[in-house]
C-alpha cells in the first residue's frame, strides 16, 4: 500500500493486472460484435449478410457494457435540497483526499454505498436512512469517510473497466441460461447454449476471484480513512453497529407488521388500532441504544468462530475492528456538532417521513 496525497491507495498486483486484461477482452468481444454487424450491413447490402449484421448488432446492443449501475429507489436530494449535508460530504471528501458526490439518494436500505455512473464518472451516494439514524454524529462522519474512501483506494472491482465487465458477463449469463421445462425446440437451444454458458460462467467466476482480494483490501483501506476522518473511536463504533444490523431489520419488519395490523383495525373502526408512526426513527435509535455491551461482545466472538470467507467481498467485521485498534488512535479531522446535525436532520425530514 502506498500513500497518494491525503488518501491511501493499494498497489496493483498480478491479480489486478490480469483482471484488467480479462475485462478488456470481454469488452473486445462486444466491440467485435458491433464492428462485425456494421461490416455485414455495409458490405453485404442487399444480400443475406444484412440479416447476419442485424443479428450481430442486436447482440452487441444487448451485451453492451453498462457504465451506469442502477440507482437505489430512495429520495434523490440535490445540492439545493440539502446544502448542509452536501457541505458535510464535501468536507469529508476533502479530508479523505478526493472530491465529493454529485447526487445523494436517501433510501430504506440498511446500508450505504457509492458508485460512479456514465463516461464522465458521475458520483452518487446511496444513504440508507435506517443505518444513518442508528449512528452517532461522529459515526455518521466515519460512514461517509469509509464510503468516500473507496474512490481513492484502488478498488478495481468498482472501477469502470472491471466493474462494467462484471456487469456485462452477468448479462451474458442471463441470456444463456437454460429455459426451464423446455419444449423440444427449447431443449435444442439449451444444448447449443451449454458451451457458451460454461465459458461465460467460468470467465465470470475467474474475474470475480481475481478481484476479491483487492476488494477486501479496499475495505480495510476505507476503514482507515473512516478513522482518520472521524476518529478511531467513531470508526470502531461504526464497526460495532454493523454487528447488530440484523436487529434493525427485525425491528423495522415488526413495525411494518404493527402498522399493517393498525391499519386493518382502523378500517374496522377500532380506535385502538391507530398508532402514531412519526417517532419511528426515535424508537429505532432507542432500540439500538438498549443493546447491551455483552451482545456486541457475543457477536464479535461469533464472528471470530465463523472465521474468514475467501469468497466474500467484505472481510469479517471483527477483523476490521481489530485492524483499526491495532494502529495508533486517530483524532477526528471532521467534527459534526449538534447545530449542524440539526440542520441536516431538517434537510432529511421529507425522506424520514
């Protein structure tokens, strides 16, 4: 690992180089289909080659690299909608050593993530409100530091070349999957598709494994950026929160069931069926605050017993936490005070509702 400006960057190893070569080959196949289709249409004008050209062009369009991963289904906030939140993201980005994001989407997932979209690298931040609401102010800074740290740590899996190749291969595999309960004609098609499916699946598996180590390493580097931005204490607290996110999921599902039951009672005219849901996020935060310390310790020990998974994109949380504590403690470079926190909460009021 090497220092690059204010951020940390992983060095390119043999696996990363090979992943780039395979990704370029994948895109080369699509380019060959495109040029082959155009050539057949131009040189075979008025002949049977035109049909082949049309088929090749259709395949090239269907299998084209997707440079824009799908956005979440949350509420999209522009800079005019949430200037204080964008200012915080920009400050964290400057501390990390990168630039901020172009859009922020606030959704219902218990997660957060960043992505680059299109040829111009439009940056988008997906912010899961259930996760955001159960974090302390400094843990929220650590979350932003971790996500923005991914832009500068050399994670090949989420780059344009390799990331779009992975999405292309997934699309190819979808088209070659066998038809369930096939007719006689579909059985023949399934047999013809068997070899291409194996080739695509093998390439996808190889590319996936070549990028997993770099992706896991990128998580450790992003954790270090989180500690450097929000303090080691806040980054470790964020890791602890990640251990009990299943409890957040259970709580929200229980609230959904209670709301559905209350709605049914209200429809029957039962006054006891109504329930005020405006304080949902307050109840969620109180629920997480009630989790005792021994539960966090139990989760850490359970993670240690499960061990490490080489085919996971994220290292075990207990190892990430231990890695943060192994180094010297870092002070916060960005502090989210109470006044600023209240302004951001006001900007998120629509999404919270």
